[in-house]
C-alpha cells in the first residue's frame, strides 16, 4: 500500500563551514525524487523548503550566531515535520547539513519512543566543549540525547528527544578523540566499518533491527558521507573506507522489509563537490530502496 509522502527541503549549511550543502535539496529534487516515489505507488506532496538564513547576510556569524540560527531552523523543521506526521504523511527531509536532524528526529519523537537509525561516517556525538571545530553538524546525536546547548535540546519540547539506547549507528569510521571517549559505554549502539568488514552488512543490519524490537517506528537518518567517496564524492567531509553501493542499498532494503521506518533524512549532499550529480542520484536510489524499490 502506498504512503503519503511529504518532501521537506532544508537548504542549510549553518552547522559547518564548507559551503554547498544548501544546494542539496535542489540536487535531490533534480534527480527525480518525487517521480521515483510516485513510480513506487506513493502519493507525493512537495512542501517546499523551510526558511534558512543566508550566511552571506551576516546574521549567523561566529558560534553563538550559528547556534541561534540553527536553533531557529530546527524549530521550523520540527513544525514542518509535525504538520506532515499529524496529516498521516511520511516526511522526507532533504539536507543540508546533518544538524537539521535535530528538528526532524524531534518531530518523530513527539508521539512517543522512536528508534533512530543513524547511517554516517561520523557519530556526531560532540558537544561545544569537545568539538575541535565547533561545527554544529558534528553534535546532533548528543543534542538529541539531551547533552548540548539548551536552545537545541529543547527544540519542539523540553528535554532529550530520545534515550541513548534508542540510537543505532552504522558505518562509523571517523571520531574525534574526546568524542570517542564519550561514545564508549554511552548506551548508543555503534556498528563501525570494522563490524561490517568482519560480520557482513546483513548481519549488522539484523542486529540493528533487533535493537529496535519494541519500537513501532524508526526514523532513518542517512548521511551520504556514510558511503565511500568513490561512490558518493559530493559530500563535505568524505572519509575513505565507507559503505559500498550494494551495502548501502541492502541497509535500506532490509529496513524497508521490516516496515518500521516512519521518516527519513537525506543529508550532506554537496553538488559543488559532486561528479555530475552522482551523489544526489544515489541518495534518491537509496530512498527508493527504503520505500519499496526491489530488484525482484
């Protein structure tokens, strides 16, 4: 049975210093996202983009300025997500940098406990005190579990959106030193690329799904830098040794088979750094695998 899908663009590059991911939503739309969903039998509405300040306007300079701007955009994402969810729609959030997931995950969590599948090269578990760069796109998971600036933690409602044990991360291979210390024994379920190399992606995903037993809903947050740069060159923070094309598709296919996904992020698409829109096209294909596209 087809879903009612609402596309929500978040052209934000305020969470980091490398420009270009603000064009990610346009690249994903240009790659035929809506048409792909329609071909799978879904009803699609494009809700446009949430308003995001332009860094050139000087309204989001320095950490404090960026923090204020990201908090405001996160609240707008939350409201857009809630509007879709309350209308019985499946929201698909297009980024933009990964700080946008503060708003999207919180929108999913408003209705009760939700699992979070975080597919990424990075754990995004920094805080302002531990981050060498102070880039907010490296902090959203910490924020979501209640450890971060109050203006971000309290987006949508006061307090943590999820508990540590509700988060499963796949594809991790690049951690800052203090971030690694914080992540160890945090309660977040982490599957690094070594786990995938040793056990195989199918076994890792089945373990992830086992962690989600008891949750009727899972928010999937897909950072395109989870894939190897040879597959997805159009990202701002590429890390060698990532997911292959088929590994990424199998993750989405298996989660799709479980029929537990309630919302989706596709983030960190940077067309400036891409090769003929390959990364956006791959993102569209992965969204399709989550929502019904199969080989047979």
